[in-house]
C-alpha cells in the first residue's frame, strides 16, 4: 500500500461507496432505529493506535459494516421520530460529495468566486421560496449566509446586536456596563450559550414568562423586564423570538414582540430553526407574521426538514452592516484586490470561523432537483402524516393529545402508564425512536414526523406499537 489513491482506485471505491449509500438508504428499515450499543462498545473494537502502514480501503469498508453500523442510530429510518428530523436526500448527498471533491475553502470571494456567488444565489432563492421580505435579499441592505448551524447563527446575531447596541464599543473596548438579552424558558439553549460566549454573562440572559397553555412568550412580561433593566442602567441588546420551539413547536407572537423591540431599538432575532422551512407552503406562511416588519435576523435550518443533509443553516439579516462591522478583521495575508474593490462579498465576515465549506452546492442541488413544487410536497406530506397521528392519539382515551401540531411534531402523554417507561420500552425495541419533553412537571412524548421515507403505514404501525407497549406496562403507574 502507501501512496496516494489513484484516480482508478478512487473510481473503483467511489462506485462502491455510492452503491453502499444507495443500498443503505433503500434498506434502512431493516435496522433497529436506535443503536443498541453500550458506552465504549464501538471504541473497544477499534485499535487504540493508528496504522503504521497504509491499509486497503476494503478493510475500512469492512469495519464500517462490522464495527460502525451497529453503533449508528438511523436518522433516515422511516420510524425515526426523535428530536427533529435531519433529512438527507440523493441530490443533497451528491452536492456534498461534489463539495468534498472540489475541496474548496471558500473563506473569501477570491479563494473561489463560484463558492461565494452560488451561495448568494441560493440564499436569495431560499428567501424567495419562503416568501421572506425583500430586504433579506443580497441586492438590498441585508442578505443571507449559510452557517453550520442555528447555534452559530444565534451567536453571530448576538454579536451583531451587541455591536449595534454599543455603537461599536464592545468590539473595541470589550463589554463595559451591562448588556441584556431576552429569551423564554422555551427558547433553544443555543441562545443562552451565545450570550455566554459573547460575554454577556448568564445572569443577563433574561427569561421572559410564557403563556402556561400555549408556551408562547408573554410580550407584557418582556416589556416589564426591559423597562426594569433599562431603569437599572442596562442596555438591552437582543430579543429572540422562536417560530416552532424545540420542545413543542410553539410559535412566539413575533409581531407583538417586534413592536416592543422597535420602541426600544432592540435587535430582534427570529429562531425558526426547525419550522421556518415550512413557509415553502403558502398555507403555512402565517408563521412569519411580523418578520417582514420587525426581524433584524432570521435563521432556519434546511438540514432539519428540507432534505439537505447536516450541516446547512441559513441566517438572513435585514442590514448586513452591523454584522460585518462586528466580525470583520483584515489581516495583511487576506488582502486582495477583489475584496478591496468592495464589489464582492466575503462571507468570512458573516460567521465565526474564517474557513468555509462549499455548502451552497448541496442546497443548490436540492432546490434544483425538487423545485418549489417538490419541496412543498415534502413539507405537506410531513404535516399530513402528523395530522393522521394526532387523530389516532385523539381517538385513544388512554392518551392525552396536545392540541398544537401545525408542523410535523405531535406531543402526547399516556394517562395510565409512566411516559418515560413507555418511551424506553418502545425505543429499546428498536422498532421506533421517539423523545420526550417536560411541560411544567408533566412528561410529554414527542413524535416528529418528517423523514422522506415515512408513510401513513409507518405512522399507524408506530402508533399501534405504542398502544400495545402501554397496555403491557402495569396499569396505575404514572
Ligand atoms: C434545532 C434547533 C436549534 C439548534 O439547531 P443547530 O443547527 O443544531 O444549532 C435552534 N433552535 C431551535 C428552535 C431548534 O429547534
């Protein structure tokens, strides 16, 4: 062995790998959904030290089957209902493969003009597909950028907001004085993390009350907290409203929240990581009410429910200036005529790392393959299956259904058995995989539908499995 893989060898193994992926996705149903390995099982089967001499690629593929696949949880399984979906699709995989093949590092325009310009086109396309406001498009004051995740998008939004709130002082002098940001108990943990990373201090990430029924942020309490903080000398920097919370897909009242932000000059970040892509369907565009008027930034993840494999999160801003001003540093070794001409975009100034993958390729492949029509069809199928599941739950007196389920997530709880015990029983059976959340003191089960492989029959069978498992657990335990 040793030496580089020749083009012929690459062709040979590449074909094998593509065949394996095709076989895997076609036959994914044969695997237990959740991996049953115990901690350390996978590692124990792998050598502690790397090989001194190169090994045949066949051996790598053999270990994939023998060691790794048993330790894989099958996110593309039609009975994967845990967390939120993390879709992949043929065109997405091919786009990512092309990105790996080109091996581009697109940190600035000049390091690969096509990587930057395709990204611009694709984020503008997506803004159009989701009917987001024109000022999020690149030909206006705003623009979009592909990030690795909604967490990064949140961090970048917090940094831009701090920059704006401090008139640039934070970047120059560090945080002097007290800056606050506002989330709710239902906001994704990445916002608090962003606040900590940005140096605000966890105590300055203020938690706004939610409506106990709907779990939506309470605008009156937001206003009260802001006024209290301002009176105490703090500078409110950012409010995060969520469209489709991680726990139950609650939709915060963006318009009411936005009006308060406008009055106080506070940055409004809208986190629509999971649900935002649903706006490809006109009938679901109500979710974005208030975004056009009030949002300074908006994030959604095509890598959740829009057929694009992880990682691909898109962030749009209404005004790119504070973002770029907050993050741009120009060392000599990156100076180049194109950047200096001001005629090009350097997306390195729109994110935390310098380096960037050519992620636009996979999103472009997906949008071209499916078209708006195909993307709408995918979302509609997920929504329709969730409605079917909700009807099954509602018809069973042993379960309570949460009435809010406009997307692919349905939450319910067993009334006669312990929810966590029921969940563990079905999850360890390998037949399906679901996760839970807590509302107040109650444990609720979450079933998130959204895999392109899931059909009506899968949903019905999954529900029967849950019902049967519930009956087997001794009654009266809760
Ligand atoms: C999933 C999710 C996130 C985090 O997404 P990453 O891309 O994994 O960082 C943030 N916010 C909400 C509402 C989510 O559902």
